[in-house]
């Protein structure tokens, strides 16, 4: 990509990745910032920290306020919102599929997964749900899913997750500028784009 | 207080409470929102969750990015910043002292403590540091500290912390509107003031 770029690291189970995914392209385009859409898995990172579940489930007060905060944010952004059940959703199939797509097809598929999960309450661990989303975007679902579930693509997702860790990522969404500057959270998206736009 | 109000819950050891404390009065005044400055202790809340330290120390990647984020925020807000050592600071004396002051003296003392701690790297657990801050604001330091360390005031701080927990508070800074709506984090301050201003 010519010009400033920003890596957008997202996890399909992550609540705050939903509003970030829905607005990042517009914000980046306004500032001439190119995006790399980089799905990864938080599960292995959490497990390496000794966590077996998200803090939003482990800490009830924190979880309750996160859901309320997300209601307020999605209402403000004009996004539909339904709390997924179960939460967190198993996100590995969606992440593998997003990664298996061409770079220019990944953003639209990513938004479709988040809209299905957090807007309609669909089960993104369900192969049929992912297949329908692929088909709706003109992809051959079975071919894409076969590529997503190949050993090579599984390894590629593991490698992506390691790249995220090496970049300092510990949560999602995260944004990493070309100079390595890391911003965590949907509420830091504007700052991250300002940083990338100013420093190229 | 007549008109809309907002409870400002802060912990003197909390990094993000620093920028919040330094800007909340201006933002609230602009919208006609009255503030209740409510110091409390996060330590007992963390310990009840089974934590013996802040996640910023337990999780190195999260901690590193928090410090970087705080550098960016304080630079943006034009606030001096020095990382306290040790971190977190023992905050109980500062919290007791803030609580022992009259309501109209608490905001200025609170800001002075944060400025000393995060702007100058002073030890806020040091009785002499707190005494000097009190004296600089025209308080009789020894009288105030004696009141701060009275059994009655210690109990009052414990009760405050329980009120915070009952309001759903699990981190600092937090903002609670008169209708119970809870906002967590310096980055939710504007939303909290909007909420209070709109709903009275």
C-alpha cells in the first residue's frame, strides 16, 4: 500500500471489535490511511495468561457494564445489537475463513460476520451460518471453507496470532501503526488513525 | 445540589483517574452538571475478585500499553506526567484525607494529590507529602490528618467503597448518574456528562 497504513487486529468473539469493524473503513478513508484487516485469536493469548474465560464473564460487574456500554455505543453508531448467546462465541471458524479470503474480500466478510453475530444473534461457530455469509458475498462457500480448514491456513492463523503477540497485542480490537505504535480499543480508533495519518 | 448531578468515583492509585480528575470540573461546569467527588479504594474490590495486584502489573503487555496510552493522553491534555514508583502507590492515606475534607475543599485537594503523584512522582503514601499538600491549600495539616485517621473516618471510607460496589463500580474512574447509569473510564467522561445533563 502506498501512503500511511494501519493494521486492524480483530477477534470475532470480541464485543468492541464489532463497532470498530463497522466504522474503521470510513474513518481511515477520510484520512487517506490504508488498512490491513488482520483477524487473530484472543483465546490462546488469554490461556497463556492463565485465563480460561473472558474477564467479562469472570467479573460480573465488569461484564454487566460492558454490555450496557456496548448498547450505548451501538445505539449511538446506529448499529443493531443483540447479545450473543453463548458468549463468547467460538470464533475460530470465522477467523480461519476471513484469513482464507483475498485481502480485498476480507473487510466485507468481516463486517457480515459481526453483523450476524452482534446484530442478529447468529451462531458464528455454525458452518452453515458462515457458508451462507460467504455465498451472500458471491464466494463459493464450500471451496472457501475447504481452504479455510486446510492445515496451511490453520497454521497461518496461528502465525498471525503470534505476530499480534509480538506486536504487543493483548486485547481486541487493536490498531498498530507502521512505526509500531499500538492502540487498544474501539475508543482509541480515532487516535490510531490520527497517528497513522500524521506519521505515514 | 440543584440540577443534574454526577458522582465521580476515583481511586488515588488509579492512572486514568488522573486525567479524569484534572478535566472533569471544566466539562461538568460547561453543561451545568454538579459533581460529587467520591474517593474510594479499589484494593478491597480487587482482592474480593481474587486479585492481589493490578492487571497492569500482572499482564506486562497490557501494562506497557497502558503507560504509553497515558503518556499520549496526558500530552494531549497538556498535563505533566511521571510514572510513579512504586506503582500502584498506597492510596489509603490520601483517600482518607480527601474524605475528611469538606465537600467544597475536596476537588482542589484531589487534583493536588494527582498532580503530585503522576506529575511529579511524589510518594502519596508519605504523611509529610500529604501534610504539605494540605498546608499549601490553607488547611491545618495535623488537624486534618488526625480527622482523616480517626476510626469514624476510616469506617466512612469503608462505607464509601461499599456504596461504590453497590452502584456497580469495579474500576476507576467511574461516573454514576442520578438514575444509576454507570460509565467506566476517563474515555467515557464526556458520555457520562452528556447523560447526566440530558436526564437531570
